[in-house]
C-alpha cells in the first residue's frame, strides 16, 4: 500500500534514473540536463507509482515505468512550447527560447525515442500498447486544439475532448500502466484508470482557469497566454456563450491580441460568468473522480484524493 514518504523516495530514484540517461554528446547532454533540471509536479510519475504500489516487489520495474512516463510527459512539454512559441516553462526560459525551435523539436523526439527504448526493456506488451496509444492520442489532442484557435464556434464537447487527449489521457495511462505492471484485477485497473483520467481533466480545467486568474510569477509561465495565442479555452468559451452581440465583438477582438489588456480581459470574462461556469464544470469532474476513488482500497484512495486536492488548490 502507498506511503507518501515511500512514494517521494521512489520519485528521487526515478529522477536519478532520468539523469543517468544523459549521453556524452555535448549538445544533447546540455539540452537534456536543462529540461530535467527542474522536476515540476511529476503527477503522472507519481500516479504510476501509486497504482503500482499494490505490488512493490516489482522494484526497479516500477521506477523504470515512472521514468518512462516522465520522459513522455517532458517530450510533450518541449513540443508544446515550440507549437505555442512559449517563452518560459516552469518559471525559466523554454528550450526553444534559449536554443531554437529546431532544437526543441529534435530534443523532444530524442526524449520520446528514449522512452520507447526503455519501454522495450520493460518487456510488457500491455504497457507498450497502452503508452503507444496514449502518445498517439496526445498528438491527436494537440491537432484537435488547432481547431480551437480563433474558433468562437467550437463546442463544449470538443473542448472536453481536448482536455482528455491533451492531459487526461496520460494521467489515465500512467495509472493504468502502474496497475498493469502488478497484474492487478481488471476492476482495479479500470477504477484507478478512470479516476486518474478525471483527475487529469480537472488538472487541465484548473490550468485554463489559472491562465485567466493567475499572476505570471505564480504560474511559472506568462499569464493570459491562451487568449493571446487565440486559443478558446473554457473561461473564454463560457463567457462568449453568455455574451450579447456587443460583448462578443469585444471578446473576438481580444482573441489572438498579444497586447491585450489583462485587466480588461479578466473583468469581462468574470462579468460574463466564464470563471464561474468553468469552476462548475470542474466540480462535475471532481465528483466523478471522488466516486471512482471510492472504489479503491483505502490507502490508494487517500493518495488519489490527495492528488485531487492538490490539483484543485494549486496556484501554478
């Protein structure tokens, strides 16, 4: 059963494993070291460790799986920064800003390939299948999100698809693979996977909220980045749905405007109920997550609920 101190100890071993994979070629080693210098929240790796804690006899395989998931996640972040032309990541300059977009694309590919090499070493075909599918779905989510650029007619269900593919999918796969590693019962695999999936969607909804509410220093990335990039996310979507024709015109001029006034955006989105409606949507997924956590053994249930609580209450 999971113990927070044991999970934290496991994560330290995972990070050691990641850093051991730095190769001698200078350009690659510099990029790799820079990406893994700051650990971030490591929720996905933690999920796999929690799910696989049902059988700690798996030992090094548990750590290798968590490392694989951390590699996959970081590869997606590096590629995201290239796509979004983001200047920062976790409060420091992004790879593409220090080096170039080409470096970002190629080191992201390198990290992906490293993850799949470790997957082959793991030797579990079910895990290989799940993580291959998840990686494909994440790419699908990024492509679908391109439809949300300057698209004021996008549907709520399409935005929920984006949240699932972009974020919920790897949360789901992390927990599922941890459970699969232990040859767990199908009921456990399904419950913890679905719980993690909804946790990931909550995390993404909160991310969308923080972009409109957070201060730049708290977020570790520029505030109001989504609207400046022309992305329609939940707060904008809900505000636009309830806006009259005059306010819709104002919102449309704000979308994709890199010099937009933060206070004007914030005031209008709040006034039109964009924040409140987004918070209500989050509650729907929070409740789903809690119901599914209730199907897990108590210790694992408590760890999942702690992750949910930290996702809800985070400020970055």
